[in-house]
């Protein structure tokens, strides 16, 4: 694409318009988001600047054409003079102008013979003419420009206040752009070759040159290095040394422009520092610090058995360290997750102890069993609903207590089968269930089948479908509405466990619907084997 079209400028745009358009598009085209687009924008910007500066230089060098003044109509003598000024058909040959010593010295000029030609020009007393012709030669020969200008800034003080020749703004900008582009390419080659020591030496050598001590030139040079660092890979010590070379210090407010690019580099530096600290912790194999164990669990390639052995003795401190590390990676340095062996930085939660003998589990199990027993007593004993509910509450409490005791014993057995449980869970359970809270096939599947059998024995096929559907809705539909207030939780701890905010909105709807279906079958189809296992 044409550079003018990319910058949305006319072909005759001046340098100021080009810079303003580039700065405007730089806000929406960042190298970390669109590297190719940023590179195209940068190339278009440099090309447009070069064209504008050469156009300005040609305009300055072109002599103004004389404008004939208006002549009176009756001034025949003036008209005849103009006619006589017309060139003849056969122009007379021009007299050749003898070349000056400076022109002679400039013929066949290269970087190899320039150090000998300059003392010779001084000896012939044409040093000033030689410099002027050398400047024109640099502007008209781009292939030699960088080498010649680099020699001139070192030996003739070009681009400094002490230079002895007169240089237009367009010429000065062209020379500065050529030199800085050459410096940038040299430093880029050092970085790509992973030669950071040579990069720092070259950067220091460039930055100490007298012409780069000029304020405008130094700002331009710092901006060039900033863009280079933003596009390349580097280590944290290298970035710190570059900041020392230029005196960049965010605490003192000495930061380069653009500021957003500097902030991006600082964030990259913090990220690399954090990752290096993470790698250092991986080397501390004999340390039992919680932070070291958390780093080894998340950043070290481990098999499932090695992961389980590492977490076997974890306490609350180690689990908290894992939580902090996972949150830091997720919210502050998400790009580092790509370098880790596990893309899910919370995978370790499946190894955490998950006791099921809590008060909440007991209350919910008791409520489900009591509801099933109520419908069972109404059908089998023909008890009044109130009496059936009271009997079901008492019997449900006993069944829930016995069930939780059995579940505690099963947890100890499942812990010994954890490796097999994890292997089966990863291969047999749906991928959608592989997220917090993690579910295991043996650890949770066996109690689930036991409850499924209990509800099937009480209410038959419909009871089994009710429990199965209610559980699956809660596992697959994660949306919850509202929350239990702390005051209600403290005042009614048992009722807060059954609060509707703990369940999916579809769970109570499904439960009410299935209770109605079960009761209808009990009343109108008592002999149909839907609410009992054995037809009666």
C-alpha cells in the first residue's frame, strides 16, 4: 500500500502533517497487539518523511524564476527588447568551466580514500568547498551516505553546533535519519544474535558521540532505541543497563516517549523478573517453603503421580501459596501461562481435600431423603401428609447420619485410590466437568450411585430420574441468582443451607415439577411401575 494512503494524507503533505498523522495512528496500532500493522505504519512514516524532506530540499535549492513586470502597450522598444532576447536557433557553444581543486578531490570518493583526501583539501586551502561538495555528494548518493556521514560526524563535527558548513534543515534531517537507521539496524542485529554484551558496548559507543548530545538528536535517538526494545526480545539485566545509559528512571519522572510504550516495556520487565524468580524456585528442590512448592507444582513438568506425591502433605499454607501464584499469573502476567506446562493454573484444586461431612452436606442430604420418604409413606402407609412429613424427617435424619458415616469411611478408601481415580476421571468424565469444583469418578461417583439406588428403592424410576436430573442441572448450569445475607446466615444457619441462591434457578422448578408428576402417578396409576421398583 502507498505510504500516503496508509497515513491518509495527500502527496504534498508537509513533515508536520506526517508526524501528526503518525502519532494519531500510533495510538490504535500498537506493536504488542498488531506487530505487522505497526511495522507497515513505521515504514510508511519513514518513507513519507524521506519524500517530504527531499521535496523540501529541492524546493530550497531551486532558484526562483524571474517574473517579467507588466509593460505598457505602447512601449514598442521594450517589446522589441524581449523579442531580441529570444535564443537563437543554433546556440553558441558554452565555455567549459575549469574544475576547482575541491571538485577534483571529490572524484571517485569512497570511505577508503576519504581520510587521505581531507588533509589534501586542507593543504590546498579548499577545505570549506570540499565539505560543501561532500554534503551534496552525501545527499545525492544514498548508498554512500551512511559511511561518509559517519566519518564526517567523527572528524568534521557534522550535526553539532561546531560544524563549519551551512546545512539546511532538510539536509540535517536526512543525515540524522540515515545515521539513526544504521545504528538501529546494527543494534537489532546484535539482539537477534543474542549478543547482549556487544549490544550494550555498541549502544554506549553510539550514545557518547558528540552529535547525539544535542537535545533534539538525543530525544530522537532514545525514541529509536525504545521502539527497537519494544519489537525485540531481551533480558532484564540488559533493560536495566539501557536505562542506566540513558538515565531513564520512572520514580524521578525521567521516562522516554511515547509513554505507553515505556509502560509496556516496564511491564515486560516485571514479567520477566517474575518468571526468572519462578525458575529460580524450581532449582530449590530441597526447600519446603510454601512459595517454592507452589512454583514447582505450577511451573515444573510433572506427571499426575508426581503431582499427587508433591501435594500429599500440603497444608493450608501450601494451598494458599498455590492460590496466590495462580491468581498472579492469571491477572498480572497472563502471557506467562503459555510457558507453563499446564494451561489451567488452577488444576491443582482437584488434589485439595474435599470433605463431604460438613453441615451443609448433611442438611441437604437429610432434606432430600426426608422428601422422598414423605412421598413413600403417603403411598405405602396412606398416612396423612403431616404425619408422613414428621415420620420422614425423623427417619431421614437417621438415614442421613448413617450415610455420612459411611461416606467418611469411603473417603479414606478413595484417597488411597486417588491415582486410579484421577486417571479414570480424565478419560471418562465429560470435559465440561473438568473445572472447579473438580469431580472425580470414584470419589463422587460411588456416593452418587448409592443415593441414586436409595431414591430408586423409595420412589422407583421417577425418584431416580428426579435425583439424577436435579444433580445434573446443578453440575452443568452454573448460574446462580443472589446470595444469602450474612444476617440470615447467622440467624438461621440450617435454613441458609437450603437457600435458593445455592441452587440453579432450574433446580427448584424441576423438583416441583417432578414431585407433582410422582404424586399424580401415585394417585392415578398406583399399580404402574413408575414410583416403585416392584409393581403392586
